[in-house]
C-alpha cells in the first residue's frame, strides 16, 4: 500500500482517488475550496457517450476572426491569458489538423464509448441513481443550415463510431417533450444517445 495526495476535487481528481483507493492505497484529496466548488461546469452535468471525437480548434480564418473579435459567444478572451496559454494553444492548433484529429479520434472514441458503463459503479456507490436520466442529449436548431450541418455530422458519427441519433421536427418533438409549450416553425431537433445527469435545484 502507498500513500497518495491528489490535488483537486474535480471529476478527474475524485475518479483518480477512487481508482487508487480501490487498489488498496491510502488517498487524501486536497482542494482550495469546498467539495465540488471548483469542478468544471463545461459539460453541463452530462456523461457524453455521443462525443466520439474531441473538440478540435477551428482552423479556418473566418471562424478564428470571429473568435478574435468576440463576434460570437463561443470564446471570450484576454490578451494576458492568451500569452500565458500560447504554447498550449499552438499545440492544440497543430493537433487539430484533419489528419492528426482523425488519428486521435480513433483512440478517443473508444474511451468515450465506455463512459456510461465506467460511471455505473461510481453512481451506484454514491447512491445517485435517482439523479441519472438515460434519455440522451437533445440539440435544438432554429435554422435549417445549422440543423443540416448537425444532421450530416450525426450521420458521420453513426457510420464511423456507431453513435445513434433520432431526428425530429418541432411538432413531432412536442409529444416527446411536453415541457415545450409550442413548436417553432423552423425548430428541428437532433437527439443523440447518452446519459444525462439531472441537476436538482
């Protein structure tokens, strides 16, 4: 048995600590704040089985120009942060090339495919089954162009990695989700397989 000190009580830190503990090691987790107060909110509480590929950094000049001027809400940035992160951003840019991204995705997709099953024992041990809904991820698109792009990507993910999706128009989806009061005329919905963690208020 060895003694381990894990810095950070986020998803990676806690998962690493539990894995070490399961192997008989003594583990202490240290965090600057209370438990869970500095964890990432980037995934909105989802176990994303459908995210078979890592998010690549855009390489086209139009998108990067929009990011630079903060025309969209995809990225907010400060020069000091960009300078500090320059080596990591350059590495991210290089590994986002189509060839390298495709190669990385072959391994990444295998890890992601296991995510729901690998979380099952953690959820059970935490007695958190009531917080999990296995209904998938729903994506809503209000314009046809965005929807067609998403549908094309869904077809690729199904063929390449076996990720299943359902496609609805707005009126049809009202039967699936009664919380929606009405269907927008241009509302199209893409539902992907995955487990979603329901946040309790």
